[in-house]
C-alpha cells in the first residue's frame, strides 16, 4: 500500500481552531475537522495578528483612488499597510507549504467574491474582490493550491484540492534526497495523473528528465517543481480524464471479452455525459489491473492520489 506524505497547510484560525472571528465565533467545517488527522495545519488569523481584538468592529475592502484598501469604518482606521507588512513577514517565513484553506468572503482571507466598497460608509459594493492577505498568498505562492472553506463544499473542487496537496507533499518529501533516480520514479508513478492535468507539460517534464545531464541537480529539481505546480494549477476536465482512461484501458483490453469491453466503453460515455461518476470507471480499471497483475499500473497515483480514508469527504458530508 502506498505511503502518503503528510501535507502542510496554512488555514484561517477561525475555521475549527479558535473563536477569533470578528463576532467572536468559530466556524464549523466537517472537512477541516476530518483533515486534522491527515494534514499538518498552521492556523493563522491575520486580523488578530495586526492587533485587532476579539470581538472587533467589522473591516472592509474599500477602493480609494483605484487602490484597494483595508478599512475599519467605525474607527476610521486604514489597516492596509499593517496587513501588507504582516502578510509579507508571515508568508516569507513559511517553508514546505503544500496549500492554503482560507475563510471565504473575508476582507483579509477571502480568495474571491469579496465585497469591495466604493466608499468607507455604507454603499453598494462590487463582489469581485480578493482579501488583502489572500492576495499576498497568491503573489507569494502562485503555484500552491489555495481554496476557501466555502468553495471546498463543492465535492469536485474538494477532490481536486486533495489531489494537488498530496501530490505536492509527495514531491516535497521526495526532493529532499536530491536523487535523480527518485525524481524519475516520482514522474513514472504520476505519469497518468499528470497526463490528465496537462499532457503537454507532462511531456516537457519527461523531456527535461531525459536531458538530466544538461542540468545540475538543483536546476533539475527546480525546473520540475515549477512545471509540477503549473500542471496542478488547472484541474483536469472530463475529456482529459477519458483520454487517460482509454490509455490505461489499452493495457488490458486484449485480455477482456467483448461484453467487458462494451460495458467499460458504455460506462465512459455515461461519465462523459455526467450520468456516472469517474470513480466507477476507475474501479473497473483497477479490478482488471489487479486481475491481470499489471504492476506498472498498480502504482499509478491516478487511481488513488490521496489517502483512501479521505474518500468519504469527497462523496458525502458527514
């Protein structure tokens, strides 16, 4: 059985860790509660870190002269510089981070759809903003998975996020050895997963491994790391998954009877049209991989990119 490395995630402290929201409450999240046993969390509340109390008067994003500012209207405080200085200091201190889960729609931590007001006073806001701390995260960690706890209620977004953080965690732990042989093994085991995400970049990654003698170890791992982050940035779409499923099917199809082949291809079409989940097609292939002892395919992370114990959190909220 594959041994999964433990991801390191920064999380908004108000989600399942401390009662530090502006109103003194804590946010319940079944996902975060479950993940506490499977990831290393680094909780942070940027608003408390810049000196705001618990509870505290609300803060908001305000556009002033074309620039986004963080304002506490009740005290006429502009907190922009304080938040930017804290964000820079905190984020630059982080090492070995595999992802972020931040509070949705927060003026500090919201990753999208944050209200931006044209004036500090009550006025009709736009809803296309990004929290000030979250914006710094995007700038400092452009290829690191960042989500909010609201979006992670969507099961597909949740599954993509788990896949990305565990893949990056595996890579981060593997690269400590600086052994090219282990990097090649990593690429081999993740071949079909990377193919589903971005076949073109996957081929570029294979190419630099083939030309490894042209690079120092540091350059080789650095280039591969950047490509891996770019690959995982955009989740795979249904046609890409089907392409990989058919590719894997080619390894076992000559051993199947006509009825089995027809059933699998029919299942693919149902997946294509949203009638059947991807998991059904994956499990069909996995059963044949085991049956026909396809060792190379057995170790492909495409079939189980994160711990099986986390499967329930991508199928039903408990």
